[in-house]
């Protein structure tokens, strides 16, 4: 089946330290809608972050939005409530991608088995990113209809494929959605801005790196080696038509209506928080 649609929903922003200033990091979830065997199916890819007061208390990171209120509000803009969601596919279980699961007690959460193990016993540098609220919620899902653990690449539904890409985390997965225009890869934090995917392209990167014209930028928060991460990005790019990074302001909102592999310009790649507190 190829008639899936993907809608980007922004549930808030994190303000992250970046080279001495605060940068705005948008937090998204994606609504994937289609039909299987004549029945409508609604999938949420990632469930987003907790509310900012909670994030501030735990990580000393500020921002706007997040939590139940923001997620419920963005679903309402699409005429939906959390009860309407059949599946929540988590790309990974970090706090900004897999909180709010208590809004979806009867939906089926889909995650890589390796990622659940990573959440229980993370690499040390990631202990702060896996929250008990996520782990406790998953452990409380006693019925098979509430939780599906997958192992490796998985054809989840016709036109929905999960690619196993250990890199940023041990059980990272990318959701590939086939639409009438082509395959959309919801790549999450495998490369969370376009500049990671196209580091030598001036439309994607404000400071293009010619030395990376046949390669990628990889992230600092990682469980695997750079070579493993590079190979994962290559595999995703070779098997899909467009990539949609998790934390870039420029990503398309309605797919396939909006369709571009690379944005027009770097505007919106890095956005400062106004005012920048430590420059006043
Ligand atoms: Zn992450």
C-alpha cells in the first residue's frame, strides 16, 4: 500500500547550550495515517517530551511546550484524541521522544527490544536521557496489544518499514513510510538536522564541509562507533527518497503534498533564543 500520509506536529522547543549561546531545538512527533485492509490506521511516531517544568527540574534545560497539554493540543488540530491512536512507534526511548506514553494506555507501543534493554541499562553517558516514566510505562503494559517489541529490520504494516540503525542509541530505529510520491524516512536523531545528512551542501549547512561530500556528520550523543553510524546513515539514504530529521525547523509539515529532500536555504537551521541571556 502506498497511500500513507505523514503530518509533522511540533509539540514544543528545548533551549540547548550551543557554543556559548542558547539554540532553539524544536521537538516533533509525526502522525502517519492510512488504511490497511479497508480499515483506517493512525500511527504516532514518537510521543515527544515531558512538560518544560519537568525537563527543567531534571536536566536544567528550559524551553516551551511539551507534556500532555501540548501533545493533546496538536492532535486536536488534526481532529484526533489520544484514544484515536492505534500504534505509537518509538524511534528510541530518550526523554524528548518517548515521554507522555501514559496518554496512550490502549495503543500499541512499538519499539526495538534492544532499545528497551538500553533504557534499562544505558551506556553511562545516556543515563540522564532515559527516564523512569518511560520505562515504568512500558513495563506496565501487560497485554500483547499494548506493547510490541521488534528485533531488527521489520515490515510492520504494508508500506511501513522499520529499519534497525544502532548509532545514537543501541536500539535506534527509523520509520520508513511509503507515500504516493515516495518513501519518507522519519530518521529522528540518526541525524537530527539536515546538515548532518548533507554536510557539504550550502542549502543544508551554513558552513559546508567539502571533506564530507561523500559522508555524513554524526552526533556526539552516541552508543556506537562513528563508522557504524556512518554506515547506518548511508543505508537509510540508499533505501529511501527523503529524510525528515527530528529537530530541524525546516522539515515538511504535510507529506506527500510537501516534498523536498533538501531545504531551500539554511534559514531556520540554527535559531537563537531571543534574547541570548549571556550576551546581554
Ligand atoms: Zn535522542
